[in-house]
């Protein structure tokens, strides 16, 4: 091999090593990434892309990355602390009962005489007494919800189904969206016997949350009664889920969280006398 040929060979060899070396350098950052993390990332991105592409082709189940990333426990057992009528805590883990929905802690309902009472707290108290009779509680895992709560089917130590009991006592509702009607029979019996919530009027917890969620803020400048133009018209005329017209005055428990929806027929009043004359009754709380 002449000196010129050898020089050309050496140059080509150097160029080849530089190219292949560059490819290896570009690939090297992935060398330390665990295969499980790569697979989880690919699965999550694929699920999101699938939902995006099929958005207009029909409803899809909600994608919950908690169920892709978090481990799936078999069950959890322990003495429960009651959070509300459908949520407990065991060993620091929040557990949401599968397939039912109970009134929220801040929720009020109407009793048989039309008086408001704290149905959310009443539901939680009923659950606490029920669980205290036979401890511990065991919950079989169903899924993780979007808040990272363990959703499960729970039983007392005597094998009594907690969710079924709550619905059967009228302290919670069968939630068809998640239960497929699993507790419809217990609910029908509670309704017929006028137990718990069924003794009077109430708003379904999922509807109550939609109306009182943190994202649903009252307008900063209220829309006052038509034609009044008076900033003193600050009495809120609200229509309940049952169609009852109730007005709230400043300082009452539910005044700040009550949202006025004019298209629904709700309105502002300048005085209690005006509200009563229009057919509204004063809130009892």
C-alpha cells in the first residue's frame, strides 16, 4: 500500500469511527433508563393519543394514570377512621367505597317537615357507629381514583357489606355510573321505608358537588334583581333540586356557596318581603 493509499484508508477509517461513535453517544443517555419506566411512559402516551384520536367517535372511559403507574394492592385491613359517609382512612390510606355516593360533609337536606339538617354529618355518624360494632374493616381493591384514593369493596369483621348497609339505611345512594345498579335493590327498600335521606328532600351528592365545587365561583359583581339596579339587592333566591324556592340572606350558612343561575329561574331580591311575595321561603340555616 502506497503512502497516499494508506493516508486515504486512515482518513476513511477515522470518519467511520467518528460516525459510529456519534451514534453510540446519542444512544447512551437511554442506557441507564429502566425498561419498566420506558414501557410505562410509552403506555401512558399511547393511551392519551388513543383518546385524542377517538375523541369524536363516542364516549371513552376516563384514563387514569394512577392505575398505570401505581402498584395494585390486593386488599387493606385495619381499624378505620371515618372521613365522610363513603370514605374512610386505614393506615393513612384514604379508601373510597366502590359504587355508592353519600352526602358531602357540608351538605344539608330537608327532613319530613321541610327543616334543613346536616345530612352529610348524619351519614358519617351512622357509618362510624356501624363500623365500630365489628372491627377491623377489610377492603378489596378495585381501582385507584384520580385523587389517589384506594377504591374498594369493604366489609366489617362480621362480613357485613359496608356499602350495601349504607344504601340500605338511606345514608348513601347507589351510584349507577360506577355500580351498574349493584345496590339498586337496597335503595328501593330504603326509599319505600323512608329511611335516612328518603324521609324528606335532598339533592344527589354528585349534583350537590357540581353546584358547590371549588371551581364554581359566584360572580364578583352580582346580577341584581331585574330593574332594581340597587347594590342592596343581595338576597339570593335559589331553586333546589326538588324545585323548591328558597332564599338566603347574608350571614346564613349557605349564603356564600349559593350560586344564582338566572336561566334556571333563580334571582336576586331587594328585601325578604319581596322574596316572600314572589313565592320563596327563607332558608332555615
